[in-house]
C-alpha cells in the first residue's frame, strides 16, 4: 500500500470519530469562520438544556488588583435588587473590607477535605447544584481541586454549574490563561501551572476588567494588602516589578480589547453589516514530540486567533516512535484541545510530504512548525526538515517557532528512542557469522564479491531489528571486511586502491541498504498496527450486523472490544428506574468497577460525556466510561479498564471511540428493527381484529335474521300459512338456531386457540362414532345432497379430544355442503396410513384454485370479491387447522376425485394402545 | 287483503337459503309471486327478463357490491328496490339509497315491517299500482299540495317555502325513507349536502308547526343517520 494511501486512511480514521465529539465540546472555535452562530443551547459540556447559565469573569492583571472586592460589591448591588445571589467560595485572605462585603449574602459552606494530613476546604458543588441559585460567586477560576472531588479543575465545576442553568461570577488573573502561558513565563520568569482554557473566556457573557496601575499595586503590596500566592513568593521581585506588572496589564487590556472587537463584529454581523470577512483558511501546526511542541501549539493558536481561522495540530508518525516521544505529543494534543483546536495523527515515513499534502487538502494558508534539531549527517543525506519545508512548501506562510534555551533541548534529546541492546547483539552475531562464512568461501570467490556476504548480513539485521543496529552492522561489517580480508590481513590498513574502493562502496551500499530496509520495516510495523485496528473495527461491524437482539449486541460489543484492547470491558444499560445496571461484560467472572466506578458510569450516562481516567471527571479511577449516545437517546455506557499503570495513547482512545460508535449504531439499528417488527405485529393484529368484527357482525346476524323472520312470519301470518309452510318455517328456526350455535362455538374455540388455553382431554374413540355425531349435526345442511361414507374396516381407535375432532369434521362438512350442488355428493372416507389416520371429505363443487389451497386455512380467508367472500366467514377451516394441529396432525386441501371439486384431507397421528389393553381387547 | 288486482311479482336476491325461504313463504302467503336469485348476476338477469314489480336486494352478496348492482340496475330500470342489510354503518345505507334504492330493512327484521315496506313501495307512481298524493287528510292533518295549504286540527299552519318543499318531498313518498342527502340536495342544492345538522333543526321546526314535536313524532319519523320518513296515517 502506498504511503499517501496509508496516510489518507489514517487521517480519516483518526479524525472522523473525534470530530463530532470536539464539535460539541468547543462549538465556538470550530465555527469561527462559518456563517452560522454557535448554537446557544449546547453548553460547553455538551448537555442540552433549556437555558445555559451565564458566566461573568472579573479579570485582573495580577493578584491584588481587587477582583474579589469588585465582585462582591457588584453582587451586593444586584442582591439589593432582588437577585438570588449566593457565595459559592470566596477567599478573602483575611481582608477585612472584603469580609465585610460578604455579610448579608448567603454563603454555601465549603466541603472539608482531609488531604495528606491537611484540612482543606473546597467548593461544595453538589450542595450548590441542589440549592440552584440564580447566581453563584466562585473565586479563583484557575484553582486546581484537590483529591476527592468530581473534577480536577475548578473551571470544570463551573462548567457543570453553567450547564445546570446557574449563572456564575468568577475571578481570574490574566497569567492563568492557557494561551498566554509562555508569554507570562517570559515576562515574569514564573511559569503558571494552574491554567484556564481560553475558550472559557471567549464564551463568557461578561468580562469585567479590574484595573490598577502598577504603581498603585506595588504600594498596596508594601502596605501588606495583597495576598501573594505561594507560587509567586519565591519570585516576588520578578513578578511584582513595575515592568512585569506593566506588561501584564498590557496583556490584560489586549485580551479584553480583542474580545470587544469580536463582540462588535458579531453585532455587525447580526445587523447584516458586511465586514471584510477573511476567506476560509486554516492554520496547521506540526508537532514532533521532540522539540518544543507545546509552545508551537500555543503559537499556532495565537496565530489562528488573529486570523480568525480554524486550526489543526498534526503529528506525523514515521513509525517507531518511542513512548516518551508519544507522551510528549499527547501532552501537546491535550493542550491543543483545551485551546480549541483539532488534533490529528498522520502516518507516513516522510513528515514533510505528509504535512504538505494535508495542508493543501485542507486549504491551509499558514504552517507553524517547531525549529528542528540539528541532525548529524544532515548535509550529506539531505537538507534539514526546515530547509526542505521551505523549499517544497512555497505556497504557504511558514512560521518557525524558536526553541527554548539550550538546556531544554539537551533534555529533549534524551527522549530519543533507544533500541534494545539485544538488537545490537544480534547485529554483532550476524557480522561474526558473515566473517566465518566469508572465510569459508574465500577460495571460491574473488575478494570483491565477498562483500556480498556482508551485505546480506546487514540487510538481515535491518529487516529483523531496526535501522540503527543495521547501520552499526554495516560499519562493523566494513571494519571486519577490512580487517580480515583486505591486504594486508589483520590490519585496518588497505594498500590496494581497488580494495579500498570496494570497501568504500560496500560501506555505502550497507548504509543505504540498511536505512532502506529499516524504513521498510517501520512501514510494515505501522501497516500491521493499522491493519490490526481496522480488523478489529471490521470484526466488530460484522458481528454486530449479525446480532439480532440487544443482549447479543451487548455481548458481542464487550467481547470484541475486550479482545482488541486486552482489557476487561463492561457494559451498563439503564434498568427500570433509569439507573444503570451491569448488563454484559467480557470476562467469565463479573467485573466490578467499584462504587466510584458506578458513580462515574452514572455520570457519563446522565451527561452523555466520557468519565474516568484521562477525562475531566473522576479521573482517578481505573475505568473509563463512554456513553452510547445516539441522537437524542443514550442507551447505556461502556466501561473500559485501564491497562496497567501508564496512560493510554490518544490513538487507542480514538480506537475505543470508534468501536463504541459502532456499538451505538448497532444498538440503534436493532432497536429500530425491533420497533418495526412490533409495528408489523400490531398492524397484523389490527387487521385480524377488524376482520373478526365484520365477521361477527355479519355471521351472527344472518342466522338471527332468518330466525326472527321465520318466527314473526309464524306469528303474524298464521292464518295465511299452510301447514307445510308452518313446518318449513319452524324447521328454519331450528336449523338457523343450530347454525348460530356452531358459529358461536367456532368463535369461542378460536379465542381459546388464540389464547393457548385449549386443553386437550383425550379419550379413546372410534372414527365411526365421530362420523355419526358429525352427520347428525349436519343433516339439515346436507339436505338435498347425498352423504356417502366409506370407512375402512378394522381401523384403530383414535386417542383424541372427541368434541374437537367432531367440530373440525363438522366444519369441513359444512364447507363441502356449501359448495356441493343440489343433488351432488359429499363423500367422507377414512383409512389408515402408516402411523396416521387419514380422513377425507370430498365435494363435487367448483373446487379451489391451486394458489388458494394453502390459504383457505388462514383466518378470515374468504377468497372472493364483493361484500362477503364465497367461502363463508373464513373461520371454519382455520379452526379445523388449529384443532387438528393441536393434536399433532395436519390438514390440507386437494383437488377432488377425478380432478373435480375439492377434497379436504385430515391426517391424525395414531397412538399405540398400551400393551395391557391390547391384550384385553385381543 | 289484496289492494291490487294482478299479483305483484317480487324478486328476492339473497345468497342465504334460509332467508329466501321464510321470505318466500311469507310473501306467497300474502298472494305475491316470488322469484329467487342467489347471486347478483342471476338477480340482474331475472330483473331484465322477468320484469318484477319489486326487487328485494341483499347487500351481502358474494359476487358484487350492492351499490354497483343498483347503479347498473338504474341505468335501465326504475323498478322499486328494497335493500336488506346487516350492516350497522348508516353511511352504507345512505350510499345505496342515494344510488337509487327506495327503502331498506335491517336484518334481523320482523316480517310485518318487511311486508309494509313492500306494500308501500308498490304504491309508488311508476309501479303498476299507483296512488294519488296531491291531497293528504287523516282527520287531524290536512295538506293540499296544489294550493299549498296546511292545517292542523283546523288551524292553518304557515310554512316557509323551504319548509313546505321538505314536507312535500316527504309526503309524496309516504312511508318511504328519504335520505338526508336527498332532502338537502333537493331543497338547498348540491353544495349543502353535508349540512345534516341544519336539516335536523329544520325538520324540528316543521314538527313544531305541525304540533308533532313530542317524544314520539307521529308524522315525521327520524331514521337515525339515514333520513326521514313520513308516516301515512290516512285510513285505507
């Protein structure tokens, strides 16, 4: 597979499963150049609520400018106006004036946490949520929560509050903004570790700048009115110098200015004022995990902000990256996501080519790259990456981010991937073998050709191990070749020019071949890895597609995911009361994620966001829970256990995401299929019901009509009727009454059959008895027709429910009578066939067309046009079918004797008489 | 018993043998000639060849829809038709009545009701036994159609033009059901065929004026969902 193709697949695979997720999380930044405004209902944490809470940020250049004071002042004002304001958490640090302001406002008591022996206080998120105030004041936006809380960062707590529709006011210093981290570090000499994503600032409804001139601030500091955080104490001089403060102040003012600018543009856009909107461009940031990747990301973001363009961070993986390098890339990716950018991993052996392809495809105009480290042999084997980029990427604006101090660079070099020692041992062994082999075949070959033996060895090492051991093997081989085989022997000197050239060219071939082979090997490894992941996805797809019901889907899902990741997997679906219940898991014994785990799972389900390790919620546990969310519904969560102690790479997380997506789709599909099935069943039931109703209406009323008609005739027309007439009418009454009875019986039987409450009370009875009873009941019906019986002699007794078989026979005879012409014959016969008794009823009527012969036994099948069908109410034969079937027999419609008319054939299984009874009868 | 000289011929079209049987016996005992057909096709053939005076048509025939039969019949015959129907759906009856049937009986029915319908239908102009309905007088209600005069117990009653038109339609088909649609179409035109509530109020007014609006109207009987019937109370 060619490399661009491979890269394309990787690109698709990495990005597609994440885009959706990102888009919800950081809606605003993805939409900066699109025409539509961000959707207001989707909050930062992805929960859809009617109204999101509004965030008001009090921004200051440094501690001590009076943010908390201003916040409290404003809170008191609105409180006087009747707004429901509570204090979530305020640190006054003993400031008496601020303390005084707190009076009169409701304070939510903080939760006490015992952290490493110290008693500390943290904001009580759950109590605030329950209290659900209009506005809550939460100081220190950048605070990192200590262990035991739901989220690691306070800003995430605030996000959750906003998501529940509660307005939040908070205070933060400019130095805590993520994107400004590097600049602040340079200004003040202190790098902040508590940072806040810029997205928060941009999405806040109000930003209030609390400003103080540096001189005034320093004065306050000297007067002891400023609380200096622990972190700054060591660098007090540096931080609180006039120049630093001035620079920070400028930063704060700039940030607010940019924000105002953006707001103005939005207003302009809303009002239809067209501005000079930039053409949709993109900024692409390339990180390699070796240099200053995080700074590159921050730079990229500032650039993107200025251009108001979307930005992506890509890492091009040539294969064979070590875990430390990968971890570095992960950190850079995490930073990028916090800052609101897209992240992608591309595969390819040529980073420059991949980067340029990507940039061109995505309409990038600007590339941001870290300065590459100086490589040895750079001049000989091609230009440095930077030079190549400049050459080939002429159409882009390229920014090189300067690398930090040399000391850092040296530290980074140590991150380089080390090949295991055994590779070099192998290389050495191969070289030694090559020497031996060469020595052996020396008499046979000229000297120059011996180099081929060594070359073989080098290629072998390259293919089996890695590139650097192969290069080592090449050098060693050259040395050995020189030492053992060139004149003068056993020295490193070469006297003959041709031998010198041979060695030189061998070295060349060895190094090149080694490098090529090594590269090939890396590609193969990358390919295998991709393949494995694709296979897992494919396998899951297949298995899920084949699953027909939800429990199977769950089972397959957990099995495949567990197989692929080699970790235990559980699946939890909502039970009756909406709380999650463990439904499936991958191993034989049930996995228990623990109480915290269940809490995390429930949270993930409720909020439709991942929770657990390497997320923003409850990240201390050993499980990661991903919601199975499909459009508006959430089906449950899948929990993945952490493999070992290390972090899981973002690639693997993306793989899990993709698998979980598949499962969600499969569950959605299965549900739809089930619902479709149910709808069909409901439709069929409805059809039967209406058929039943019309049948009942007609078929009950008709005999009644005859009865009432005959009875009223007898009564009113008595004197006009002859005796014959009278008897006819009375016969009519009786016959129709019986018919009514049969019909009602049919209805009842059908109901019982349908409900499954038909109980067979079997008894031994001869077929002739049944025939007799049926003939008696159908005598009137058969008037005018001949009933011909032919029952075989010596037929065994039937072990059946007599009344039911009789009813079945009556129904069949009724049917035959209906279709027999006047004067025609209805023949009933019984014979024994193997282990069955065969009963046939034939009529000489018009017959049933072949295509309808199976259907006549369906309920309400009447097979005719018009208001009512030819074949009666349609119940009779259906009931026969049911009753015969209940006895284990079968019934079918066949053409009549000599091809005329119809024969209904009933097969009933014969049961052996118990042995003792046989003897008695014998 | 017979109020017509030649024996009227009645064609019964019904697939149920038992129903044909008691109808035949009863009709014959009253002096009618009875023809029988089991299917619609047979019925149409007999209607064409035997010139019956009344056709009794069952709506539950296996081989054809009642409405279709009636439509076909009406293209070449004006013979009065009484339909037998098991259906409770009034709209079905209305459809067939509007398609040209003259009256209906709902199964199960008493023989007297049936015979009354037959007699009534035989009195129609166009049948061999005609009757003159220009004048109605039963001792209590007096209606002179030519002079448009109506009086109840001697007192003159003033009816509006439309009210009179409704009364006239009803009275010229005594004892016969007139469907709502028919009345509405005749009096108000085709666009008002659905305003049955309007008609109901209207008939109520007429009843009021005829002093016949007690719980059991004597003259104008409501056939729920179908139409109205004027009961002829003139002595024979």
